[in-house]
C-alpha cells in the first residue's frame, strides 16, 4: 500500500529528543522551543512566534487575544477543517461562512464585504493547500471596516504571498505541526503575532494567566496570576522533534515541491482532455506543496477513482465536508450568500499521496494508476 501520509522524519529528531531529556528540560519553553521561536520569527518577520500545543490552540489563543464575545460575528470559509470554526464558536461567536473561489478553494475575497455587519469582529482566511488567499484585498477590507484578520495558516509554513510569509500578514497567524503537516512535532502549532504590544498578553494567556514569561526574562522578581488563561505550551521534547525539521526546512520543502511538480506535469494531458483539473497557483504566490489534489468531474467519479486507487494499493482521500452542512456548523453558523462552489467543488476533490520522502517509483505508480482509470 502507498500511504496517503507519512509523518516527516529526518533522523536527527531522536538525538535532539535525547538531548532534551538530558537537559532535564522537558516542560515548555526550554532550549528547543526557543530555537523554534527564533527560527519562526526570522523566517516570517513576525514580531513574536510562540509554540502552542496545536494549531487549534493557536486559533483559540487568537480568539482570546481579540476578546471575541458572545454574539460577535466572524467571517470564514465553510470549506475548512473544523478547528478554524471551533476557536470562535467556543467564545460564543456567530460563524458567518462565505463561498470559496473554485480555482484555489480559498475564501472568495469578493464575497467578504457583503457579509460584514456591525457585529463583525474578524475575518479568518484559510490558506488551503499552502496557497495564499488574496491577502491584499482581505487586509484592505479589514482596514476599512476596522476588523481583525486571523490567518489559519495551518498548512502554509514556508508559503508566501507577494514575498511575505503566510501567517505574518494578518494580526495573528496560526501554524500547525500536526503529523500530517509539512513540519511536525506530533501534535503542535504556533501563533505568530504582528503587533509587539500584544506579545505580553499572548504570553500571559499561554501561561495559565501568569506573567511567568516576564519573570523568566528577569524583568520582574516574582510572578503572579494576572488574568485568565490556559496552558498552551508544548513540551520541549516535542519542540526538539520540530527543531530537527525546521533546521532542514528547505530540504523538506524542496523534496515536496519536486513531488508536487511531477504530479502536476504528469496530469497536464488529462486536464487538456477535460478529465481532471489540477491545482491553480495564482501569480505572486509561492506554495509549499502541502498537498496535491485533483478534481474529478463529480462526486460519483471521485468515489470511483478513490476505489480504483485503493484496489491498486494507493490511498487517496477527500475532504472537507463543508462546515455549514455539519450539525455544529448549523448550530453555530450561517452561510452568507449563495453556496455556488463550496459544496460542488469539495465533492470533486481528491488528494493524492504526498509526504517528505515519497519515492519516484511510488509517484509514478500513482500517476500511471490515475491515467489508467481515465483510459477505461
Ligand atoms: C490541520 C489544520 C488545523 C488544525 O491543526 P492542529 O494542529 O491539528 O490543531 C486547522 N486548520 C487547518 C486548515 C488545518 O489544515
């Protein structure tokens, strides 16, 4: 069986985890966490990066920093993972889903403004497949209406929009280091903070409502409980695993991009013949090969293609069931405007195996099998 995903592993992780144990520093904010913070800040230009226990938690932290209150509204796509919505639903916000663009599967920036009301507090663009949303337009709308922007950049580490790192364009950006993402620590994530004035609030919320981070920097001589908060720090053992990968981020990125390009080139002919559609990378976007997907004609054809691949030893998967059609989406949200593309396009999409270390022979087998399906 060719798996759909294999968690990234370079070999150096084991040694770094052993070091974290030898350091007797296995709780949060140890030496490996600091290395990761520094790397993320250098790479993205964010004023501050803080590792969290997941991207879900990074999103929760962003919702707390924005002081989202019951009845506030948040605009997001329905074609996304439930975590994007959870963070705001937990604060009592009303979720306002808008349609996606069929080319990138990202939120349609031209549909956002019409969904804004006097209760709207934030826009949450999701950079699907590590391909940027139209951020200039989104930031302009946010500025004109005085709204916050939280980027769900879970899939977008190492991706760029017009030379800027995804996650560092909006007020807050949230990364995932789950084992299915390009860079991993098992479970984990990070929040990127643009405004230096928000750093201390973020540190307090992340550290159980205490000013322990200020204390550890030696700026005060004892720490205390100053606000409500939670515990969003990952163990330094997990950070050690991640550090091994961030250190070699270009190696992982280049390997994935090469696999992506092989798929992309190989399916050109099927696209020309009108059988499938390949991903679209708009001008000015640098992606990170987080995933390679194809769009079949419709749901039926997609189901048949997934079965055919499985019979031939290849795992391909689909996602997402649009949030507005899920029970929680109906409870916490509404779809604003017409669902022209969200449901129809998500029904057609399937993801092919994509991970660091995917071999040429496996890629060729996947390509040949897809082509054989369309020759039938
Ligand atoms: C993976 C993912 C998340 C959740 O990440 P976790 O680190 O597992 O919490 C959120 N949003 C999107 C778009 C994702 O792909």
